[in-house]
């Protein structure tokens, strides 16, 4: 029996200005799942219940990771990236 996928939605933004980062990459570490943020920096993924690490990246910024525990119907996640190398 397969588990029901849960919605994970969120925002990728600049850590210092809090401005949204449009078209940033968001992926699930250790898998082939991923997506791109929209023009407002928002994204949505559907994941199995359990623990997952989201990785966000954007050109000119240092990547950011966030560990999520998926155990309810909908999970919100904000990832903040810092300008860097």
C-alpha cells in the first residue's frame, strides 16, 4: 500500500532583504524530485511522509538547506539564501 503524498509549499527569499527569489531551484536531497520557484519565489512539492532535506539554490547566492518532517496534510517551508560565491 503506497503512502499518500503531502503538500510542501514555501518561499525562497534573500536572507538579508527578505525579497523573494524568482525561478530559484528547490530539490529534495538524495532524490530526483525538485522544482523551480515561480515569479514570486513560491514553490510546491508533493512528498511522502517522513524526513526530507530541501536544498534551495540561486545563481550568485550560497545554497540553503532545511530539514522537514512531513507528518501532516500540508507543510510550509521558507528557505533563505545569502548572497555569496
